[in-house]
C-alpha cells in the first residue's frame, strides 16, 4: 500500500468538505427561494387577522412617528387605530397588534408571534381562559400603564413578569404613537 503525503490527504479532505458544503448551501438556497413567498404570505395573513381582531373592519397603513423603536406599523380606520409593535420579551420579540379607539383607549390586543417560555410567558398568547383574561384586562385602559409589581394596574402573568412588562411596554408605545397622531 502506498503511503499518501499529509498535504495531499488534507487537500483531498478539504476539497471533499468544500464540495459537500457547497451542495448543501445550494439546496438550502433553493428551499428558501421556494418557501420565502409562502412564509411571507402566511405572515401577512396573520397580520391582517390580528388587525381585524383589534380593530373591527380593519384599517389602512398610515405614516407615523415613533420615539420608542417598538412600533412597526400603524393602521387607521374611522373607529381608531391598529398599531403593530414588537417589544422584547424574556425569550425574544413579541410581535403584537394593539387596537386603540379615537379617545386613546385600548380596544384589544392580539399577539401575532412570540417565542416565550411555554407554560409561562407563552400564556399571554394562549387561546385559553388565562391568556384571554390577561389580554382582556388591557381593554379600556389608557395613559401610561405598568404591571402591579411596578405600582401599576396590570396583573402580571404568574412566573412571567418580564413578558408581562414587555407586553405592557408595547401597549404604552402604541398609546404614545397614537397620541402623537392626533
């Protein structure tokens, strides 16, 4: 058996790895090209569903000013505004829609996407009694909101104070943005 040189062996292995990674990268790029429009369409549908949930009849995008960096988009209608905000929770961004009437009161909130801890922060977005009770407590509120641990009127989710604060911060950003519109 002929002994191969170390340089030749390393070069052969390196080229093999380069070929494999190039093929995998090309496959991933192809899959991304195919799925990107489908994912964008699904995200748009979720956003429209969230607008309808917090602002009956929906709304049209309008220009806005945001000093918090949390507001992504504002939609307006004759009934009020739907404000898309993305505060940072315990485990990532919480993308949510906040409905606000013409008097500056919260009509409702709908969480579009989140990555909070299951059973704790994820309860805020859950379609169960706890999740609905947490979200519904914001209805009719206005001004500057805070969780009860910070001296405010919002009851935090047990074991998920950071998530509760983040959602409250998002609602505060939405309220401030709408206040700046009128």
